[in-house]
C-alpha cells in the first residue's frame, strides 16, 4: 500500500478509534462522578494540584531555559517557524532549550492557554538547530499541540484509567506525532536518524543500520516483548523506526502480532514501564478512600430525607383519619377504609407512596397509621 504523507493522513486511525472508545467510557465516568457528587470534589482537587504543578513547571521553563527567538538561537527559531507553517499551525508556540545533564528528551506543554515546546540541550547539540533531525523532533512535539493531546487527556481521564486502553491511546498518539514529524522533516533519512539516536545514542550513522533495527520489531514478538509493549505509553523504538522506514519505502507499517497471553498479564500489571500505572493506583486508592467516607454519609442523608417525607405523609393520613372519625362518630377500634378517608385526604389513597418503597396501612381509630418500611407514626416520632 502506498503511504505518502500529507496533512490529511498524519493521524493514526487507531488514535481516533481509541479516542472514541475512551470518550464513551469517560462520559459514563463523568456522569457517575456528577451523580454521586463526592468524587467530583476529589477530581477538582487533583485537577487543581495538577494545574499548580504545571504552572511551576512552566515557570521553571520561562525562568531557567533559554528562549529561542530572533535574538537567541535564531536558527532554531527559524526551523520552528518553518515546521509550524508546514503543519499549518498559525500560532507559533514558545520554544525553549533546557540544560538537562545529558538526557535526550523534548516535550510540549500548555498553561493558561499558551503552548510551550521544550527541547533538551543534548538534543540541540546532537541534531543541530537547522537539520532534518530537528525538524522531525519539533514536528513531533507540534503534532501533540495540533492534535490537542493535552486537553484531550483531561477530558478522557476516566476512560484512560483502563490500563490497556490508556496506553494503547497514548501509543497511537505518539505514532501520529511521529508521522507529523516525518511530514515536517525535509528529509526522511533525518527523521530516521533522529530516532536512531534515541535508541542507540550519539555515535550513530556508520555503526547503526535503521533497516536492521526495524527488523528487531518484526522478529522479537515473544510473550515478554508483547507484555512490555502493552504496558508502555510509547511504541517501542524499533517499532517507531520500522514505521519511519516503511514511510521511506512508500508503504505503511504492517503491524506485527502479539502473544495473546500478554493481554491478561498487561491487564493486571499496573506499573512497570507504564508511566500512568503508579498514578492510576494512587488515584484509585484516593477515590476508594474518600468514597468510603463520603458514600455512607451520602446514603445517611438520603435515608433521613426519605424518613422525613414518610413522616409527613403519615401525618397527613392521620389528620384525614381524625376528621373522618369525628365526622362519622367512629369509636376507638373501629376500622377505617380507604374509601372512608379519601374525601378527607383530597387524593387517591393508592397514590400515597413511601419514597423508600413502603406501603401504608391506615389502622383502626386510636392506632397510628403505619408504613411497611418505616413503621408507625409514633415510632417515627421516637426515632427522630
Ligand atoms: Zn510525543
Ligand atoms: Zn416509609
């Protein structure tokens, strides 16, 4: 199959599929949160903490990292502008270089409506400011911005808690962004080389062979590799290189199968290489703990409300009963039928329903009316 990149086919179809799936689950999740009220407070607090933490991160970037613009690192700023134009991004994000003690990394983030791209200094040193490698790297990060991955993560939070789905969605997003990077790069060899450096480090070109590395993806399909893939938020580097090599050769990557036994293992193994695993455990534990406190008090409040409503109804029945007894001069112990008191109730006796599901008994004159769930009117007064 021919697979030439253009602006309309950069997103992986799987990203859309997983997005829809996660969205459906998330809508249910959010509804449960809204209906049961208490978790929404916890989510609010967690979201606030995440927002504050992100604010500090962005502050560090603004204060400690070197901003690439016309005055500093102008070549790099030019590369960014070029890549933005190619990807159709009109609002150019701020780009910073951060000293990172030799780590190879880059990321995009967002705060108060503005986007930031951060490239670690080691990447700038390795790739150079104006290279196909740098175009690929920036294109990848801009892919996250263009596809609004950060905002979607918040929306999809409940759905992404599912171990397999969260990571599958995340991997599909990264694959989409690699395609954005490959499209943004003026030379596919540069894109492949950029990825090879991530895998094997800097002394690259001569010693490493991308086609051979791509075969590691096809050939290593055992149980443990499958398991490792399923609990990762990123496609493996050999898979990412294989996808880029496929683009170079004009076809799309034929995705290798997985050992099926890995799925149940991945389902029950939180953590490991999965970046979200630990967070997920903490979140579930927090929600569990707080629900254990909140849900009983919620249930108690609801029970009290139902009891009070039931008491009102029984008072109404009692009043109707008293009027009826005096009108017809009934004696203590005389039975009163539904038809007898209906004129005094002003409604059909059968329409009186206890909110906890009880049925009412009128009882003879002198005995209090009764609810099959809550008991007699007198007992209700006592337990109030
Ligand atoms: Zn990424
Ligand atoms: Zn009742």
